């Protein structure tokens, strides 16, 4: 649900109308007396995961998404009780803003999921986040706690290859230096560092790395490749891309204001997320939720395991779901 909230704040979500079609697929969960069907969940998965959806989707990911699906239903119910709705003009504008909805193989399903997204976003704005704002004291404390991030340090941008043995590191270095292979390509295919997917690219402030690595990088000029260096993390080879000089006094003031604004936005985002998490926790505590394991088609390992049941879902509850609402 956290990821959902960050998406909602991006303003790129799309809206859809309310449809009332009898769903005869298995019931996979019951939330406050409302049956949630497998086709609803599969539609939600497709909207969230796209091409990743399929039999190869891990059970752990499906479980995580089912938790989000149930939480989402609780928020939609709260939105309905509060009278939050979406208009046709919002639907059309959102479709214009995101044309891929029209091109979706299941455009009606995608439109419905995006309708749910916008409804939740509107509910959060109008009810959950309405009075959430940091006090001046909180802002100042957050800035003080992150004072180091406001500093304007000299630094450097490097590419790194890191492996767990010297022979491998020497071999990869030779591919670059003697074989004239692109460092980023070699790092991408051979490095074990977390930044391998970015071709080993990283930016550091001076003094940020262990001294043994700083000492190897310090004499390099842009384009130079270091010797193999051993540290407690493994065996490294660096290529210096460029050095970063501190800004001029005028630029530094502008940078400082930009960084302060970024810190304040970060604090606001954190407080918003905390408010959303607290609201979700309240909704879950007050809800009646049951997951029907036998209907899922995968092994459920999510947070609602204590609410799960292996009993068949058929015939439990009237499947009408009450008045027309956004299913989700």
C-alpha cells in the first residue's frame, strides 16, 4: 500500500466508472461482509505488474499484492461512506493524460483500476491528509538532523568493478585496459557491486569512502583506471569519470535553498505516509477480513495469515456486494 500511495501522489493515475457485472469467479476473500473475487484480484495484478503477471509470479509477490488488494478495498469502502466519487470529466481528462489506458488489451479493467486509484487518492487528500503538515519546529529539527546533506563537499564520479577474489579482479581489469572493452559494460556483466546494473556508476563526496579506496582514487585523472585494490568489501577496480568542485558562493546559496526545499518536501512525504499507514492500521483493526486460501491458486504467506481459512467460499454470503461501488 505504501507503493500505491507514492503512485497516487504522482497524479498520473486514471479514473473509471462504476460497473455492476455478476462475477462468478471464486471468492478469495471476504472484507466486512463483501466478497472479493479472483477476477478482481487478477485484474488488479495486471494493472500493477503488467507483463510480470503469470504463473511464474512468485507466491510471495502474489501474497504481498493480495494484502494491498484487501487494504485497498477497505479504503474504497471508507471513501464510499464519505461520499467520495469521481466525475466523467475526471475520467476523460485522466484518459487523455495517460493514453496507454485506451491501448490496454483490457481497457475497461484498466480504467476501473485507475478509477479506484483516483478515488483513493481523493479520499486521502480530503480526509486522511487534510490536516497533516509539519510544524516549524519539526521542519527545523529535520533540517538540523540532516545538516550534513546541506554541505557542499568536493567529490568525484567513478565507475567500479568489485568482485570477491583478486584473480577475477585482475582479469576484468585486463579486459578494460588491454582488451579495450568499455568499463561500464565489463562492470555491468562482471561486477558484484550493487551498482553493477548502472555500469558501476556512483558519486561520492571526498572522505566518504574508506581511506584505502580514497587513496587509490585520489591520483587518478578523468578516464584513468586504478590498479586492483583490496578492502573489507572485496577487490575493486575504479575508473574516474570526473571530479566535482564546490560551487561558487552565489551558486552555493542557490544550492542550499534547493536542498532545504528538498528536505522539507521529504519530511512532508514522510508525514503523509505515516498518516496513511496509521489510517490503514485503524481500518484493518476495525475490519472483518477473511482470506479463502483454497480459492487463491497459490500459497498465501501475507500479513493477513491469521485471517485465512481453507473452507470453501461458495454459498457463504450474498454476492451482490450492496449498492454499486468501485470494486477493487
